[in-house]
C-alpha cells in the first residue's frame, strides 16, 4: 500500500474526480476476511495467497530482492546464486505477513525456526536491522523503487536464475456486484 497507492492515486483522482475511496491497510488475511464478509469491496493484495471464493485482476509483478548489509559476503558480486542463503542470518517479517512466506517460497528456502531468528513487523524495521549488520532480508522491488532501501548501510541484490516475484492484484469476493469496478481499478492501477 505505501509503495503502490501514492504513485497511482493522483492519476485515479484525475481520471475519476467523483471517485471516493476509503482505504484501509491491513494484513492480507484480514483483508480477505473483510472481502468474504462483504465489509470491503476490493483489496490490493499479493499472490500467491490461498483464498477460496475470491476473484482477482492482475496489476503487475513485483520482484523479490535481497537486502544485505554493506560488507556482508552477499553484498558483493553478481546475482545471488541458489543455495547461497544457507547458514545466513535472516531477518524476516513476523508470521502472518504474506511477504515472509512468499519470499521464502520464491527462493525455495525453509523458514528458520527458533529464538535465533530476528523478526520485524514492518519493512522499515527490516531495512534498519539490515543496515545495522544483523543479517540479510527480502524486500519487494516496489519498496526499493520507492526509496525504502536508500540507506548507505544496505546493498540490494537480485537472485540468480529466474527472478522470484509475486503478483500484485485487486481482489474481490466472487459474485460481488462491484466486480466490474474492481476490474476497472486494477486496469487504472496497471496504467
């Protein structure tokens, strides 16, 4: 939300001056529950995310990148090869944040467990922890493009082979009377 909406809302307002959007930022699980309960007309979410009874329209793909502290072995060289994260201190978002699971699945890595795992509740905190040298993390490309990782202590790297990514969509409840508006919103955000 903080990286996609500021770039698209001014254009939406110009194209549809009578449009009234009520925006709520929340975890994907709560947004899906709100859609299913009829409390929300649509939601911008990242896939993959298992949710029955939900339709969606694609906005774009969002590459998942690695963030490493300056001086870390993964901060230099080319793209990060498969298997290079083994034994690396990872800093992840707390359980419940879909980016955590999407990033780990995309790079084919099992989530570390236990008390030795650093966890954060926001991407801003992740960047600060990486900058402090506490470990390596994952960031969505849209956040990097928006300047989130513009910290002298953080190096952003891509992964080798096929770039891991997630799909950004506008989702709505199947059978919703607002489905056509949700599709229009996705189309406008795509442009």
